[in-house]
């Protein structure tokens, strides 16, 4: 009988320990990563903080977007305060300066060359002809000097027109409700894929989360003007931008002896091509007489064309050597 009681006590002790051991197990963990966190991780290194010293006042604060790895960035013209030299802080905390190299008061846009020897992260200008009201958007900037602040919202409306303080009416703007504040100006408005669909420019005074961004197509046109200004060569191929499978593509519009209408340009040298600005900056610092390799997708096959560049000031911009056209399988 004593043995039986001892056995029962042991069984009772084990029974009491079992739920206790379960209670101390750590809770199940789920991935906290989602499309928003992935988009932020991918794009934050391409956003800069801008500070403009003002005598007797606090620095003017704004943001900017790196659009080329060499340190070319775009921001609002009003962020520059009309100054030529700006203070720049990169996402990794590096402080440097930037020079304003081009502005457009009507568009409220400015291009800044960051002074650095680093190869920076450039953000991709995404397609804007398939924007959807209600889609998720993200804003990154330096509201009130809090660098790299992320806010989230939806695209509220398209093609808005608003009067600006300089008596210019801006058109074709994107309206969204991602919270922005002074200091967000010049920073990117992103879609869920981390593509820049706009540059934040204004918010409605006295309202809650009524904000506006310059459409990325307007920004790209502005950047293309700058690219034409500094490049001495061009491809001389007529192209158009199309959105295929929710991705922006550069398509050959008019056939040449070597390129067919409908060819999709994917690479110039080692640069991926997604828009006309990419195509132009692939030729920066090139000289007439140099060759570049062009890879295109032709009905599912990769075709390689080598171009001998000529001066953009001469008759014809590029000579295409027919003998250098081959499929990837022939290389």
C-alpha cells in the first residue's frame, strides 16, 4: 500500500510538471517581413537628406532621390532655396555637399550632383501610365529633420492641379494620403515594388493627409533634358516605353537594318534598361568611335548588337555594324 501511494504521488508530480513545461515554451514566431519592409529596405539607401544653411535662421530641410550611381540626385527646386551648394547626408550617415546643376521653376525640380567617390544606390523610376487609385504607396524623407522617415498610404487620385506659392499652377500631380510634413519635399513616393512613381512636392494646409507628388514621367522628362545636355553621343534608335507584365520596358519603335520593331532593349553595356533615361545615361562619358554592346529580346531570344557611336552633332548618331549581330547561343 505504501508503494502504491508513492507511485501515485510520482505520477501526480509528473502530471503537474507537464503543463508547466508547455507554458515555458517560446511562442511560435512568424516572419515580420512583408512587401512594405522589403520595399523600404531596398530604397532607403537611395534617399538623401538635404540641408540649406540660412543666415540667422534654422537650416532649410528637404529630401532627394539618387537617380544615378555616380551621385546624381533629383529634388524640388524650392528645397534648394536658390542656393548652388547644399549640405547632403547619405543614408549611412555620411555627410558631404552637393552642387545644383540644373533647375526648372515651372516643374519645381532640381538636379544635384553629390560630391562623393562612392558608388551610390540609385532608385528606379517606375511606370506611371498604369497607376491605380487605391494602391499602396510609401513616402520616405526627412520631416522636420527626422531623416529616413517612412510613412504609408494609398494613391488617392490622379491628374490633380494645384496652385503653388510662386503663382505657378502645377498639373498632372499624384494625390496620396501617406503622411508627409515639411522636410519630405523632394523625397520619393514609391509603389509597393520600391519603384519611384513620384517626387513629393506639397501638402494641403489645414488638411489631414492630403499630399501631392510630381509624376515620375515628368521627372524622367526633366532628367532626359539633362542627359541630352551632357552626352556627346546617342543611339539614334527610335524607342517607346511600354508597361508589359506590370514592368516598364523600352521597345524599338522603328526598325533599322539591324533592329526590328518590337525588339525590347534590356542592356546597354552592363546597364539594365527600363526607361529612356536609363538608355541615355548608359552613354554618359562615352566618346564618338567607341563601341557599346546592346542586348535585346527578340521574340523570346536574346540578340546582341554592337554599336559604333558617333557624335550626336554629326549626321546620324550611331552606326550599326550588321556583321556584329548574333544570338546569345552563337556567342
